[in-house]
């Protein structure tokens, strides 16, 4: 493990108050990101990936609340920071890229204005200088004719161009951490490759640590050094990427890998039967228990802690892990 | 080869959409050549996968097959009968043989109807059986797609995405079709549910001898389910081959880049493969490039010193190996090249 993580999330619990009751969205999530490192959060929809990242950024919607846990960024506890202090960090120290850039870009501002605004929110530079930086930035992400493009509005850009702009904007102030939540899910394979390449190049050049969120195990294999697997708001397993694919220990991870068609693995897929649990019920025991072929008596009683499996870097939360 | 008539033959199909301007005085200012000269045959019981970038014409082709779009030119024949010239009293019966399932069955299910009514609707429209018989058939269809019969009374919003997709399938199966066009039918589903639906599709195919035209952007899913795979680019078919040939020995430069760009869930392959990242976005299908439509982004053309032929002459689909056709003037350069091997992540 890296010496000193730049971002460390500990036992994070987030709940939503809704008309129907309490949604237990995140139930004790723990992970670390070292400086310049690339880690992945993987899980199916509703597993709490987005809520986790919004909580780290302190951007939860009104109904959402961090109930307990810690988010430590370079030694500073973020969960108790004032909104004013948080604003100084967001976009400058920790940045975020979302799945659908249209929803995070302001439709009535030109692309140039948006980037310039992001710069001027944190740095005391003039309009002209900010605009020049914006033009430079568009050029650096492979958008040709940067000067003219600055005058265009977000809807005049293709999905791939918008996502490149978002990534560039998120990195313009050289943050220490970038959280990218399904940044290419809406894109075509070839455009996705462009965006992933850009993400990789820029974060490497700037030494930015990246938390990549995706349900796509192929992207995880390509982009990350370590993977944290989430299910129903819990961390089920966390291991170096190569190790996780080679020796998954958690029954859910094994099920996930058996569900995806892979070259050379012909024959029927081995899906996980059943469906994920209802998060409106307070979790008791292991949330995977109703679908798990390896369940034992203890599984209904207590949620197993996340502990080292074979070696210290491979963590598993399971009473009866798959033998390696 | 036997001389049997294919289940479906698509011949030089064109589906163009007019681009109109003006609200009061609508005038046509151009044509989107969504599908532009596609020929493809499907044999009984096989699955043909269809891949290609967004806007390449996959959905348009699928919708034309089930009769939701009228061909601008060319023909579609079902068991030898041209659907364009069929007598109208026969048309209904033939149409019933061709069904489609969509990415979001939510959109095709009436939110105010219990799902049992939606599944039974095609039966009602085609006047199959009486009320009781239809109810029994709906029950059977629920069994077939693995939903409990008591779910017939539920409404679409009360179901999960995977359950809704099972309902969409049940509805498509109601009239005992021969061919199902599945347009991104598993794309919106989580991987564990996606795998359940893929297995279901394969079981239904074995049970009922179904033929599938399976449209999806997920290359691994298409590989898994398809016997043959067709690749589209800007309204054209650019490559067609068996699954193992297309994924193992792709011949069209576009297919090569598509495969090389596709992330695979194997860190060892990802670490060693060389990706070909295409520049720019796909061109606008309203004004596709002349000559080879891929020439504005083609890495092979660049390596060959930008031959003029690519920009001036439209490459026809031609057979290069048995059962393997490709539309590229220079596909021989790709065959057995290191680029081809690296793109598919094969070791040295
Ligand atoms: N009804 C229509 N009217 C006008 N243009 C259309 C219509 N339907 C499709 N098109 C255009 O035809 C082209 C092909 O569209 P189509 O939906 O077939 O693509 P696709 O390959 O299915 O893409 P995706 O992967 O995004 O589903 C696109 O440029 C699209 O905008
Ligand atoms: N604003 C909200 N109000 C109530 N519940 C929410 C809200 N946002 C998310 N949730 C719930 O929190 C859980 C985790 O959601 P999310 O983090 O978005 O999942 P993921 O990103 O992994 O798909 C889900 O059950 C979701 O329905
Ligand atoms: S704790 Fe028990 S139920 Fe949960 S994954 Fe492990 S064996 Fe299965
Ligand atoms: S014909 Fe020329 S431009 Fe088209 S794919 Fe082949 S090499 Fe590329
Ligand atoms: Mg999400
Ligand atoms: Mg489509």
C-alpha cells in the first residue's frame, strides 16, 4: 500500500430520508487513494457508487445525510468542514466528472465562459487570461479550432467533445484527486477510448489521483491499479486489479465475473440469480445472503468485517469466502 | 451449402430520411442515409449480431425488418416472400412472424395497463382465441420467460428493469414469431441481470427455433450470443463474418479499431494490447464522406500514404476468406498483420 493516502474514506454511512422511509444507500464504505494512484469503485446500479462520491464532495442532495464515518483529504476531515471551506476545495483540490456532462454544464453559457468561470472561481486572473487558458485547454484535449469552439454552446458539442471539455475543466487547476463517475457510459466504444486515453494521459502528467467509478469491468481492468467492489452500499472486496481478476474471493465478485461474457469462456453465462436487496430496509447480516450459494448460519446474523484475505492488500468482507 | 431459401433476405436496402427545414413551409433540404445499400441474409435458427457506432443505422435496419419503416429502395423478403409487394391480406400473418424487443420495454408497455394485458395485446389485435384462451396463453408466456403468473396483475413501474425486459420478450413471443430483432435489449441492464436475460434468450432460441438479429453496442455480449456478426459504419455494412473470425481476425480497419478500443475484463490483455484510437467523431450521416465512408478516420489509409482510391472509389463488400466479407480496398494489408493481432489482444 502507498505510504500516505491523499484521500481516505472510512466507514462512511449515508442515508436518505424519503416519503417511503429511510434509504440505506451507503452502509460503511472504506477505501484509500494514494497520490497519483488510480483506483476503481465497481458495482451494479444502486450499489452506492454515486452517493459515495457525492458524499466525499459534500454534494449530497438535501434528503441525503452523512450519518457517520470519515473522509480525510490530506489530513483534513471533510465531513465536518464548513460549506465555505468546502467550496475552496471543490474543483481546486478535489474535482469531479459526471456521466452526463450536459447536466453539469450550464446550457446558456458558452464553453469558453464555463471554463473561464471555473478558473476564475479559484484564481485571481483577468477575463482575458482566463479565456486564453480556456483556449489552450481545448487545444490540449484535441478539440480543433479552439478559438471558434469557445463561442459555442454545450448542446452544439458531441457527447465525446463535451466529456473531454469536462475532464479538461476538472483538471485545469491541477487537483490532487479526480473522481470520475461513469465518465464514458453514454459514449460509443471508439469515443470512449479517446476519453479514457485523455483521462489517463492528463492524470499521469499532473500526478492526479483518480477514483474511477464504473460498472464496466473492462474499463476497470484497463484503467485502475486497485478495485473496490460494492454491493448494496457495502464494500464486499478490495484488491489490486490483477489479483481481483485472478483470485476473486468474495462470492459476489465471483458472480459478477461469471456474469460477463469473456473471450475464451464459451458456454452458458453463470448469472447471479435473484435481485439486489431493498435498501429501504435496515441491513441485517450480509446483504448478499439471499443470493449467495456459500451462505452459512452466521451470514444472516452479522455483516462480516472487511479484513485481509490471503495478504494484507486483499480485503474481503465474507464469512465464508471462496477458497483461492 | 444447401439451397434452402433463407429465413430473411435483405437486398440492397436503403432507408433514407428527409431532413426538413421550416415550420410552415416544410421543405426538404437533404437526406439522412440511415441505411444505404445493405444486403444480409439470415438463416433459420441463427443469431446475427449487429454492431457499429451510434447513428450507424442499426436501429433503422432493425425497424425496417419488422416493418416499422418503409424501405426507400431495395427489398426485404421473409421465406422468399417480398414484404414490399405482399398482398395485404397476407401481410398481417407475415408481420406477426417478425417481432422486435427494445432497450427500454418501459417505452413500449402502456403504463396504465397491468402487464398481463400488454402481453395479451398482440393476441387480441390478431384475434387469436377467446378471452379465456388468451388468459391461459399469457400465463404460459409468463412461465416461458420465468416470471410468476401472479405478476400478470402488476403495472410496469412496479417491476425491475430485468423483469420489464422479460415482459417485453413475452409480448414479442405471443404470436409465435420466427424472427426477433433485439435492439439493445440487454444494454440497460446490470451485468448480473443481463446474464440472466442472455441465458433466457438462448434457451428460447433452442426451444422455439428462433432466429435473432441482435443489435448491441457491447462487443463482448454480441460475441457471446452471435453465430455471425455484421459491422455497420455510416449506413453501410463494412464487414460480415462468423463470430470467431470477426473477433479473432478482423479485416476492416474500422472493425480493427473498434475491437482494439473495446476494454476487456482481463488486466493482462489490457496491459499488452495496442489501441488504435480513432481521431474525431463519426461524420454526420446526412453528408457522409465520398469514396470509402471511413476514409476520414482510417488509420490504414494513413499508413499506406493516403491513397487517392480511398477518397474516390466506394469499396464494395467482397469475400476475402470463406464466409468472411469486407468492404475495404486494402483489407489484404490487415490480414495476418501485427496490428490485427495486437488489436484483438492476442499474445505474440
Ligand atoms: N425517424 C427518423 N427521422 C430522421 N432521421 C432518423 C430517423 N431515425 C433515425 N434517423 C437518423 O438515421 C441515422 C441512423 O440512426 P439509427 O437510429 O438507425 O442508428 P443506430 O445505429 O441505431 O444508433 P444507436 O447506436 O445510437 O442506437 C442517424 O443519423 C439518425 O439520426
Ligand atoms: N436523492 C435520493 N433520494 C433517495 N434515495 C436516493 C437518492 N439518490 C440515491 N438514492 C438511493 O441510494 C442508493 C445508491 O444510489 P447510487 O449511489 O446512485 O448508486 P450507483 O451510483 O451505484 O448506481 C440507491 O438505492 C438509490 O435509489
Ligand atoms: S457473508 Fe455469507 S452470505 Fe455473504 S457473501 Fe459471504 S458467504 Fe455469502
Ligand atoms: S478503403 Fe481505404 S479508407 Fe476505406 S477502410 Fe480501406 S483503407 Fe481505409
Ligand atoms: Mg451512479
Ligand atoms: Mg439504435
